[in-house]
């Protein structure tokens, strides 16, 4: 199964990486925003469109049967990937944002009322802030925030202070998209569960970097986006413990999520369909499964080993640049590097790096509170995954040196 | 003063000598550095055009029937483009600005910087410059009527 880790071979699996931009080899360091797709995912989507397309769960004809089977097989692949107890716990959504909104609504409608509290952290992506804020506004509840220290690590002792009898749910990112921090989620879950409070983990930046076992974590909800783990856009996953999903009301109403529809009363479908209203993005889900299968062929052991080396090298090289300031120096990190070059505007740096063929992201990375924490407007972010190379880190370092020369 | 169109063509020609993108950026950085900082009283929220990525400040006066723009940005390459816009539009009548197309940004390959998704404030700045022209033109017309 495992074919070993040969970086050249792996790069050749991703056709987009071989191209030139502005007559320079593309150096793609923006995988935190979206990852590139291996050929096998591209082929799967193409094949589905060319010879399989048919609406799922509805038809009795050949194509519909085939597509339904593959869609449900994809669900099983995701279940296995997360080590969930049952495929009834795997909901296909439109992405991480869709997953969080589902829980914020369904959980919030049933369990959050006036005076209650929702606990998040200071390093959340806007998508794990705003849905909870909207819920709090609807219900007259309060949003509470776990702060982080200068290295970008959560103040764990504050969690004890912030959890109380009014806390209804904790929503926390597994890994930060702007600081790279891997949060001590097990400790937080332990603390919350000791008080009977459920925990949702945003795994959008974690699942592509290492194995996640929801049983071992014992989280109540876990979610991620397909496009950040080498799958297609517009698709994502929400895992929820069956006991929770069973008792929560549905989020969106529509076809497929119902059992009996009468004008005086509608009964809902069983799990997981209760949470999948309308024609789902079945192509996205099956494409995601193809991406997860692809990851299996390399294996997380090899991926983690390689990314650890790559990350260490990048931290050393970037850290060696005069005038650089790196934001986020947690002990446990993913390969995401947020930095500023003295008083150079990130947008200027990003524009210059772009013309060198280096794709980085600049701005607030949808984490304005993180920027506020440091009193800055934004950063430059290089986010790497296992298809990046040490040579690309060298090119980034050189590019940064040149950028500094140009702008000072 | 040379024609508005010609003036834009001059910019396009000026940029055509640069073979490399980074040379173009170097030139924009120079222009940005040479543009005097905006009068502090206009570097305020009232005159701020907030892009998500970079900020631009803009103010305009009408002196003897000609527009006088005063602008700035916190990002230097953006400020370089701001400098080009200011240089082009300063000392023009509102009519000149309103009746002519703005084509030089396209011509020097910086169009993507005016895309709404870039949100660097430039697109909004160009719109605001035209708004100033419109407002001053309306004011002038009113004066003439009365």
C-alpha cells in the first residue's frame, strides 16, 4: 500500500506544480488557502462528469445506483480517515464554513439561550467566530474568548477560568491558519468534558498535516474542508457523535433530508441524511475520497516525517533573515509561517514575491483578532505541505532578501 | 499641458522599456517614494479609502477650475500607482477627467491591481477621483447658472 516518500515522484502527481508563472517556475506556498490536486483527484472528477453523473439517493436507474454507491463509499472512506464509529456520524457539507454553521445553528437552536456562553479562542478563523457571534446575537448569549501568549500558544489555565455553568459549547481550531499553532485540544476537551460541555474542533488546517482520530480525541464535533486536503472545492465534512446528531434539529430543510412531508407536519430522514438537504455535492465528496485514498498511498507517517524536516528547515532559514519577525512560535506547529519584514507592507512584499513566481498570501488571513493581538494590519504567510521542497524554501528566502533590498 | 490621452500614452511608453516585472516595480517604488506624503489632516478616516489589504487616502481641491489631488497609501507599490494617477489627473478640468477613459493602468500591465478582489483601495480610489471631478463640475455649473 505505502509506496514510500519520493519528493520528485510526489510532485509529479500534482500537474499544476510543474508550470511556470511569469517565465519562472511556480513556487506554490499558499496551501493554507487551498491545496493543489493530485492527478488522481482530477481524473476522478472528470470521470464522474463524463460517464457517471446522476443524482444520488433518488433514482432507481443504473447511473443513479452507481453514483449513490460511490457517494456512500466516499462516506465510508471519510469515516475510516477520521476513525469515526459509524458512517452515520459523517455529514457531507459545502466546506468547513458550512460545517460550523450547521452546528452553530442546530446546536445553538436547541441548547443555547439567553445568558449562556459560547467559548472560542483568540486565534480562530473568522468562520469559527462569526457563526457563533450570530448565534449569540440571536439568543442573547455571550461569546467568550481563550487568549494566547506571544508565541501563539493558548493560555490553558485560562480555560479553567472561562469554563463555567453557563458555557454551552467550546469551538476551537485544531491548528491555527495564521500562527501555525497546533492546539492542546485533548487537554481542552478533558477540561470541558469534566463539566459536561461539548467541544467542536475546526480541523481545516490540521487534517492535511497529520492523522486525526476522533475517537481518541473524544471531540463531539470535528470538521474540515475538502479543498484544503487535496480534494475539490465546495465540499467538506462534519463529524458529530451520533448521540449529538441524533438529538439536534436539522440545519437546512429541503429534499432528501425528509421522511414524510405533509402540510401539517414533516418528519425527518435518519442520519446522516437529516443534515444533507438538497442535492449534495456528490462529485466533491467522491473527489475528496479520492484525495484521502491518495494520502493513504503515501501514508501520514512519511508525510509527517517529511513535513517536520521541511518545517524545521523553513524556520531556520526564515529565522536567519535579518529584519524578519515571525508571528507564531508555538512548540507544536504545522508548516505555516506568518511574518513581517520590518516595516515593509505585506502587500508590497506579496506583489514582488508573486512576480518571482512565489505564491504567498498577504493580509489578515481571515483572523483579524490575531492581527489585533499583535497590533498589526496583516502578515505575509507561507504555508507548506508535503509537495513543497527545501529548494523552494531556499527560493523563498532569496526572494525575501531581494524584496527587502527593493523596498528599503 | 498635453492632452489627457497623450499623457497616458506617455506613461505606457515609459513603462515599455522595462523588460522585467521587478524593474517596473522598482520604478513604481521610486515614484511612490517621490510622491510627498499626504497632508496629515487628510490622513484621517474621513479621507480613507479602505482596502482590505492596503489603505489609500485621497483629497481633492478645485483651484482655478483645475483639480488638485492629494493622495497617499501605506503600501509603497500602491503608492507608486497612486502617484501615476495623481500626476495624470492633477491640473485637469473635471470635464477632461470625466470625458476620457483611463487606459494606462491596463497598458502597463497593472490591471489586476484594479480588480475589486484585490481590495487594495485602488479601484475605489479611481472611482473616488471621478466622483470628486463630478462633484466639482456640478458645483461649477451651479455657480454659472446663478
